[in-house]
C-alpha cells in the first residue's frame, strides 16, 4: 500500500549508504521478504513524515551470466515493475560514466518517475558532476551526501510531488486498519460513495455537503484534504435527548479520480475507485442509476466491497425520474433491482436498498441513518453465551449431516472479531461439512443475531 521507491545505480555510487540513511534505525527490522529476489533489500523509509518503502538493488554484481550493462538493465527492469518512483544515484565526484549514461538511456524509456540523486556532493568536490548529470535528461539532479546526511530535505521536495498523495492514502488506510483491529470506539462514520460514471456521485456529495460543509481541521491540511471531507449531518428524526448531530468522514473518490490518468478507461475507473475507497471506508454506498438499472459492473463493485469485509448499502439514485424513462413502474424497478441483487450476491441476501434523489434530496436522511445503523451491527460483539444459545438451537433445528454414517460434531462458536464480524466454529470432521450447511449457519448468524446485510466471516476449526 505504501509507495515504493527504488534505488538504482551502478556499483559504488552509494546506494546502500543512501538506503541505510533513509531506513535509519529501522534497518534492523529489514529482512528477506518472501517473493523478493535475494538481491533486493526493502526497508521502511521516512523523510519528514513522508513514508515509503525503499528498495535497494545493490548486490546484483554477484551474478555472472551477463555483461555488466546487461545485468544492470535486467535488474533495473525487474525493480521498476511496481515502483512508484526511482532514485537514480550517480557519484558526483566521479561524474557520469558510460554505464551511468546507459542506465539513464533506459530509464528515459521507462514510465516510472525518476529522481536523479547526485551523491557524494558534500563540500565542493561534486560540483562538476552535478552539472554533468543534467545531461541525463531526467530533470534537475538532487545534490546529496548519503554519508553525511546532507540534502535530504531536497530529496523530500523532489519525492513529495510524485509519491506524496499515495503515501497519505497509505497512512490513512493503515490508521483505519489499526482502528478496526483494536475494537476502538467508533469515530466519525467513514463513508464512501461509489458507482459507475454518471450514477450521480458528485451530485450526491455536493447535495450532502451543501451548506453543512465543514472544512477539515488543521491536522488534515496537507495530508487529508485530497482524500476525506469531514462534515456533520443532523438527523432530523433524532430522539428528544439527542441533538442528532453525527460526524461523517466522506471518502472523496471523485477527487481521487480527477487526479488520475485520464487515459484510463472509464469502465475500469469506477471499479478502481471502489477498490481504493473501501480501503478507507467502514460503510460503502453503491449508487445505482434508476434510468440504467443494475448492471454486471455494479455487481462487481458490490462483490469487491463485500470481499473486503466492508458494510455495503445500495442506493438507487435519480428516483425523481424513475418510471419516466423505460417501461418499468417505480415499484417494478425497485423489486427488479432487489431480485437481481439477491441473485447476483447470494452471499449477502437482503442488502439494504434505498431509493434516493441527489437532485431533490429525497431519501437521503433515511439512507444516512441506515449507514450509522449498519456500522453499528458491523462493529457489534455478541456475548459468547447468547451466541452459543443460538448455535445450539440452530443445530437442534437442523442437525449437521452424517456423511458415511459418521456424525460431524460442531461443539461451540465464538466471535473472534468485529468490522467485519468474524466467528470461529469448533468441531471435528469439519472437512466433511457441506458448504450448504456452512451457508445455513452464516445465514442464521446474519438473520438471528442482528447482522443483516453485513458480510460475516466464519472459520471452522478442529481442536488440536
Ligand atoms: P553501492 O555499491 O552503490 O551500494 O555503494 P555503497 O553505499 O556501498 O558506497 C560505496 C562507497 O561510497 C562507500 O565507501 C561509501 O562509504 C561511499 N559513500 C557513500 N555515500 C557517500 C557520500 O555521500 N560521500 C562520500 N564521500 N562517500 C560516500
Ligand atoms: P458521477 O459521474 O457519478 O459523479 O455523476 P454526476 O454527479 O456527474 O451526475 C451525472 C448526471 O446525472 C448529471 O447530469 C446529473 O445532473 C444527473 N443526476 C445526478 N443525480 C440525479 C438525480 O437524483 N436525479 C436526476 N434526475 N438526475 C441526476
């Protein structure tokens, strides 16, 4: 999730020194990651709060099947895959060598943004090398001394425009994950609105924010702005002892989209947006267009949200014109979508479905109220005693099968986690338990224990 920055350069320019400088104290934590070739070291780097993964490509010198430039190229190409930026290190005291120029040539052919680092630039011994490095045609070099720790602020300035946004996003996602993991008290509702292009996402967001728009606090400033909008919604139907004010952090996927490459296919975009959004959201609203109905693309987005364990709601937008376009009456349309959802997403029947209009505001308060409720159940913990009372009843009502005459024993159930709710069922001969029986139990949990419409995870375990 964090941006990846690769260090590239010929031997002895100071790549490892730079790597160690960026990784700092955390170096001890660096270990061989599975799936990473042995000639790459990865570490968590941080410059002034900008966090990224740094990858050192040093060490390839040991390979002997290819010539030096050949090996260099092979290694570089492999490293650039998946990289968000590359630091191309040269030795400013030596100046450009033919190998540097060769590396420069194929870096220019590549799409990964490059920052040229003119290392060993302490004192003035590097001046001519720094000037020479402009001729690489890879932009302004950053003079630096990895060994003495000089020029790191300039490196930050060069990297920030390239990876800053992704680093912020990664940090926000990690923060949310921490919150989810530790059963922290519920903060502002983290809500994302996703859907195909033209479903009305921007219109809806503008409608919701309206005059209530609260600018993000100062801590948000540079880091959050582009990702989340904090605002307050007042529930008009709140009880007498409740002012109805609810904090919502809206994940602005539309904003994210604008900044991305416009050549990306629109089709792909909405799925990519949804993928990004669920990293940040607790509840996701999938917006449909009443004039278009439910399409395969919508089911794909919905499945992804559920697979990621987020709470999902569906809102049919443009209800103000439902029944005016096409042949269906509004209720026919609603029921048709209800049925198609239940068929298409068999794992979660009965997803909350709303008819709304971003244009005239109808249905929006009801939808937001439901978003808070669904988060409540998504975060809920059922006491073990109550859980097992239900479990015993469920087994009595429909005992597990006895394939080959031998009973499958299900002994007890416990809730292992929340957000999404996770359960573990202990028993024996679990490998033989039919999927249909598992589904019976999952449906029971959802229907009888108040987890309607929430993705629920169940794991089966045999005691050792
Ligand atoms: P690599 O092969 O590219 O990983 O290079 P190393 O990091 O092993 O560095 C090669 C040599 O350059 C070592 O002797 C380092 O101490 C030296 N070196 C690295 N950075 C600097 C620097 O900023 N200034 C000077 N003067 N020497 C450096
Ligand atoms: P996005 O691509 O999902 O952000 O969609 P937009 O917000 O740009 O809306 C696409 C089009 O649908 C625009 O022409 C909107 O005016 C229109 N639209 C959005 N919401 C509604 C609605 O509730 N009713 C009607 N009739 N049109 C809407």
